[in-house]
């Protein structure tokens, strides 16, 4: 089970990024890492609430039939959370989110047909005009077999229908997206070999690394830490 107790981080005079967005395919551990970072930095959380989406069960059973409704619900939910966040930021924001709104079209492109995607895109452009920009984006990567194992271990009934081919496709579009992403400092993490939920050493190594990032693209590979 993931740790519930916050890990005390030695900032060594360093200031954490004010707004952190954690991204990656389903099962990679976005929400777990976001919660641990929020606890360590005493940040507020901006989290997706997948369980609130009434179309999600139907989507996993029949992606084509329920894809547009599922996608639009998540888009409205995410954009509302970011709107609320912007409205609340009278002072300097200190937030960590388990999603990046700019990646939303990735799922749409995978799951929607051309006509549905054109409709989705019009809505997306209207809703994301003033989306706040993160100070750091953390992109968690993992192989499809690792993702399948983690999805199985967390035992969410709706996710049992997820297929390996679908995860492979998601990995492809995520990789393509972040290959060209330069809207914010980016940390790409190889999460296949580390356990950010349960291994305190893995987690503290990652936090120590991200505290040094001010700009550009960076890679965190756990094999470097032996």
C-alpha cells in the first residue's frame, strides 16, 4: 500500500516549482506521485476524479460507442478545475495536478472518429483559452506490461477491460506529444523500474532531482542511482 505519511524533504534552500503537473498513461502512477508531492511541499492538489465520469464504465466496455461522451465529460471536468484554480490564485499558486490539459486531445485523437474529433476540437479550443501554464511538467513513462500489471494490482473493476494494444497506442501518442513539448520545463521519468508509491528512496531521489530544474528538458533514470 502507498505511504500515507509525508516524506520530509530537505530543500537545501531550493524553492519547489509553484505549479507542477504530473502526466503519463493510465496505470503509471500519476495520482500517487501528485499526492506525495503535495504532502511533501504542503501544496494543494488538483486531481482528476475519474470515478465521477458516468460514461467511463461504458467506454472501457465499448470504446467506440462511448468515446465522445467520455472525452467531453473529462474535458469539462479538467477545464473547470483549472478555471477554479485560476480564480483562487490571488497570491502565488502552490498546486500539483495529476493532469496536463494540453494532453487531453491525445486521448481524443486515439478514441474518436474524424467527425467526433472535429466537434471535440472546437469545444477544446473554447475551454482552454486561458489555461494556466505549469512551472514543471513531470512525464512518467512505463512499458505496456508494467502498466497492465499496475492496473491489475489496483483492482478497479472498470479498468479490467483495458487491453495491451490500447496501452501501446497511448504510449505512442504520449511519446510523440512530449517529444516536441516545450511550453514548460519537462522532467521525463522512466517509471518502469521504480516504485514511487512505496519506495521512499526512489521518491526522495526524484524530488531531489526535480528541485534543481529551472528550465529545459531533463531525464530521470533510476539506474543512474544504482
